[in-house]
């Protein structure tokens, strides 16, 4: 075979491998294996994936990059990156120190349940079989945690305490009101005899097996892992360097990122001062922040009122989309409120993309605690999480048939691309006209400041030995978010090193791509075409996206 055909065959084999190893990803991609096991997290699973990645790399090395056209060359580069990250993570033993917050293994089971639609009895039977596998999955995670602990891995004490509280909260939910039982309540066949049989099986499994497994997982965190838990926060230089590379897709150093964050917070603070004056606070930016943080008008009366407000806002945004985008995805989305028991350790909002099969929508989840999601940040949140942000972007990716399956279904592996686009959409919201008051404009700047602060705080914690109190103080001086939200954010940066860096770094690069195109093309610049080119590139590293946009600029010029 020639290079092109060899690459296509290899990417097909890699996706076939991915479908089995990461069954949840295959399900979300609409390419479900039908296998009961969705989550494979044992030590043997990771060893098998490491060896497979080595074999795939040998096969990829035999395919000459120079003989591939542009899209294929990008596929070659991205496949090599994914395979090397599998090997690098295994070599460093990251599977023995999995993330526990803000989303841990327990949340993965909830995320799956939220995406399920039970349209027939066969789907319900498979869903129950999968529920039956979750206790074994949690046992595998516990084993890896204990293996890591035996080898000297120590989590920060505050991470373990928060993760245990979160898991206990999830495990305390009654089976019939749990998120794992919810697909039966939503099923169009709810109440029929055959569906009720499966619903009763599910309820028994949840009560007798899954909830006890969650309790055992929480006990492991609160018990054995707490022995020798550290009061220091840094994840260590080698681990942090890998996380920076993985999440930002750049070779930036911690120092360079920290310095960029300091410069960006200074720039944004100046923009905030202008808005504070417009809102009647003169030069008192801190006073304006206190007003936004404490005035009750910005807190919805309850979770349902908050959801209704977000639904109205999203529909208003949807009406503006065609003027700015030449293509939109076929799949739609809805708005829902996260359960209160899970909301304390969740961000103000998050996106759950639609499974690619097209039988259920994406979901824009809003925090179930209204005080964590003040109304003046809702427009920025909406364009970030829903359309034209995550739900639209990832929905488009699933339809990119010109890309191999591992690429169009790989959004989760390209945080800087996905989050960078969503931050770009927050600024695009100005052109869309979604910000209608000085408070909402300030909310957008608040969101941008939040992400810029992450560059400082994340690197401060993991590279420069900042304390939790120092990180909280830095954010409190620059954000109007509640003390509880700020504390939860700091705990997130401690628990998930490097992930928070991807947002602002990605946002800066996406805005720079548009800036280069506007400067080079002048009056010939077509914003709708720019958006199509960027989104059609699929999930990719920032260097690959730079190359795609620069090639388009050269062709258009």
C-alpha cells in the first residue's frame, strides 16, 4: 500500500482498539461496541494499552510523513502524539494516581447515565448489564489507588477529604432517585411491562451493588489513602511537566505560563476598571466586585428558575448563530440542572456533548446551587458551554466524515483546542450581542480574568510551592465569585494539575489565528468562512491548528 492507504488502515485499527479500550468514548461517539464493559481501569488494562501503543508507533514510523497530503499529515502527527502520551503516562505511573476531583471515577458512571436513552427493551437490557459492571470498575480503581499508595504516591490531604465528601454524597442518593435510574424515567417506554422488568433489575443493582461499591470507594479514599496524606500541594516537577504538555499541547515552561498569566491579569484589570466606571462605581473595581458578589438580584430564587432563565438565554443566542456560521451541527441540545448533592464540587456549568448516534441531545448542565452560578455570568457561560461553544463545536466534530474516527471522536484529548474555542466564543458574544448590561459585560471579563488567573495559580501551586491560602487570596482579589466557588476552584487546580492552563492559552491562540487572518486578508476576510475552517479541522493541537489556519490564509490570499 502507498503511504495514504497505509495510514488509513492504521487509523482504522487504532480506532478499533480504542472502541474496546475506551468503551465510553465509543458509546459517546455513536459507535457503540455493544460490550457490557465500558470502563477499563485495571493495572493490566494500562499495561496492555502501553504495549499496544508501542506496536502502533512502530507501524506509524514506517509511513513516510512527506508522502501524505495536508490533512493526512496532520492525522499522522496527532496519532503519534496520542500514542506517545499513552506511553509517557504509563512510564510515569499516572494510572496509579488518577484524578479524584472535580470529576472522578464515580462521576464517569453518572456522566454515562446522563447520556443514555432507552428507546427499546434491548437498550435497557444492555444498560442494566453495564450497570452491573460498574462495581468491578470501581474495584479496579481502588486497586490502582492502593497500589500507588504502596509505591509512595501521596495525595494532598484536602483533595482526599473533598473527594471523600463528594463520593459519600453521591453514594447516599436513593436508588430510585439516582442518576443511574433516571434513564428509565425518561424512556418513551416507561411504564410498560417489559421496561418495568428492566427498571426493577436496575434499581436492585444500584441499591445492592453499585451504591455499596461507591461507599467502598469513598472508604478507601477516607481510610488507607489518608495514611501519610501530604499537606504539600505540588504534584512534582516531572508529573507537572507532562500535564502541561498534555493539556496545553505546547512546550511552554511553567515560568513562561506564570509570567503570561501575570501580564494578562494586569491587562484585564484595566478593562474591568472601564466597566466599573460605566456601572457607576468610578475607579472602585473592588467595590464593584463586592456589589456583584453580595447583591441578591444576581442569585436565582431556586435551581428551576435558574434553568428557565438559561433556557431563554440559549434560545436568544441560537437565533443569532446563522449570521456567523456557515455550517451548524444537526444535533440539538437542552438545559438541565445538576443534582444538588453533586453540585458543591462542580463548576458553575459544564457541557455534556450529545452521543454521535443522534438519539439524544447534548446537555448544558447548570450548577444545582444557584449561588455558584450568578446571573451576570450566564451569557458568557452560555456561549462557552452551549452554542457556539462546546456543544456546537463537538457536535460539528462528530459530523466530520473526512477525518478518521479517532480524530473526530477525540475532543476530550485536546483540551486547549476545545477550551480555547469556547473562550474565543465568549469574546465573540460581544459581536453576537448577548451581553446587554454592564454587569454582563463585566461577567465576560470576569470569566476571562478567571482563566488568566488560572495560569498564575496553577503554576504557583505546582511549580512555585504556593499555599492554598495564597492561591485563594490571589483569586479573591481579582474575582467577584463567592468564597465557596473560589475555594472549590483552587481545590480543583490542586487535584487536577495542568488542566486549567489549557483555557486561556488556547483562547489566546485562537484569537491570534483570527487576528492573523483579518490582517492578511483585509476586506476579503470572511468570518463565517474562518469559523468553518477552524471547526472543520476537528480536535487538534494548537500547532496543528495554527498550520491549518495559515494554510487557509495563504490559499485565500
